[in-house]
C-alpha cells in the first residue's frame, strides 16, 4: 500500500492509527531520507500506544524506551551506525529489548544495520517479531517521482509512505489504515 500524506500532521495521524491498533509485540522498520517523517511517525505511534513521555529521536543514543503506555515502546535509530560500528553493542541492545514480552519496536534507519554485516540481528528480529510493518518514507513531487533531497521541502510538503506488512496481524492493521485513510480523506493514489 502506498499513501500520499499532505504534511507531517497526517504522518503523525498514521502513526497514531497504527499505535492504537497494536495489541501485542510488533516491529516497525522505518526508512527514508532525513526529515521525511520517521520520528514524527514514531511520535504518532507513541500517542496511539497512550505513551505519556515526550518522544525524541535517539540518533546518538541508539535507543529510547518508553513504558507508560498500553505496551512498551523501544525506539531505535541506527542513523549513526557505520561499517566500523561495534556489532556486539548493537547486538546487546537489540537482544535486551526483544527479550521483553509484548514490546513494540520502531527502528529508524534499519537499513544501516547492513553496514555492520550482521546476520545475527536480522535472524533475531525475524524470530521474535512474526508481525512487522516496513514503512518507506519519501518526499512527493508528482505521481511518478519522489525526491530524496529534503532541503527543498518543508514540514508542509506532501510525502509518500509505502507500507509493507508481514504477518496476519500486521496485514489487518494495514487494511484498517487503508479504511481510516479513506475516511479521513487522505489521498491514496496507488494500492
């Protein structure tokens, strides 16, 4: 499913809708250029999970954990993961989180994990999260192009978000979002 959102506010609403409908552990993998709305989406996700704390990007700490909602949220950001990053530290962080029952994880810049060439992480995540959503964010220019140059866009620039679901419960949430977006007059231009 690919959605066009009018601005970051609609991206926040998408996150809130997904968060409100998660009832057990799930992984959300977020990709896209700087400023495309990944952290904004996580703020909406946290609101839907009824988390009370202020959500900030864990770019330099790699993870923030929130426990005040209906389910715990662990928010990872691997933007700063470089090829020489210590795989054991990242393995430990992920291992600690996935051992917790009924946890929701949101992973920004998950493709950066390829920089450390570690199959352990992919295997552990897929074993522990049989339901996941992958969201690819981009800036929207026209129905046939998107831009990765975030400097020419603002908070009010439209974006496209491609959502892929793995697992039955994740697919149900995607279907629910499809209905919700139509009701809220979000423009869905490709299905």
